[in-house]
C-alpha cells in the first residue's frame, strides 16, 4: 500500500502541477485578453470622439454654408431690385445711349471676358485664350456701364460672404482642441484601427 500511496501522491502532485501550470497560462491569457480589451475600449472611445467631432464639424460647415447662401440670396435679390430701379431711371435719361469711348469699352469688355474665361476654365490660372478673342466689336453705352456696376458689387459682396464663412470655419477649427490621444500620449487616428 505504501507503494500505491507513493504513486498516488506522485500522480496527485503531477496533476496539481499540471493544473497549476494550466492555471498560470490561463491567467496570462486572461491578463492579455483584458489588456487587449482595455486598449480596444480606449480606441473605441477615441474613435467615437473623432466621429463626433467630424459630425460636429460637418454640421457647423453646413450651417455656415447655409448662412452664406441665404445672405447671398438677399444680396442677389437686392441687386435685381436695384437694377430694375436703375433701368427705370435710365430709360428717361437722354444721354443714356451715348457710347463710352471705344478704347475704354474695349478694355472693359476684354477684361470682363477674360474674367469669365478664367472662372469657367478648369485651371483658373490659365484662362482659355479662345474665349478672350471673342470680344464683341460693338461699343458699350454709359447706361450699360451703369447697369454693370450693381451686379459686380453684389458679386463681390457674395464672394465676401463666402470668404467670411470660410474664415469663421477656420477660426473655429483653430480654437478646437487637439486630436484625441491614447493613454501613452500617441495621437489617435481613425486609420490606426484598420492597420491590423
């Protein structure tokens, strides 16, 4: 019996040792899984912050664009109303049909066509020269020149409204806090989630 007890105790010690080793490995795996889980939760929280910030920015940009568009609609409406008033006034003007000197008219028309060509060309730095040469040979009257002024000023005002919106967005973006960081200080980027 002594021998059976010795074998049983050795088997028991071996079984206990094996179980202890398995328990140690399981505990290490559990610790690694918990660590990975914490990292994933942290990354998910940071990813949520990034998505929330992006959604907020898109919403803010849309609001600024909507404000600029509504301001531009008011400007365009006012310009149209003013042009109608100008036409009524100029219709009674006796000197309305007098031509602007040819050199001035040609210069204004060439400049207007050049601006139009550069705005419509894919590369605004290089206007389409074919459109520039299509300057009308006819002159421009003083009344036509007067009627150009208000639309040009309203276009400038609309551009200024758009630029003011862009400046506002950029100012808000500069005031916005820095990108989210991980616990170890690294900057979190949404693309980091998909590198694995």
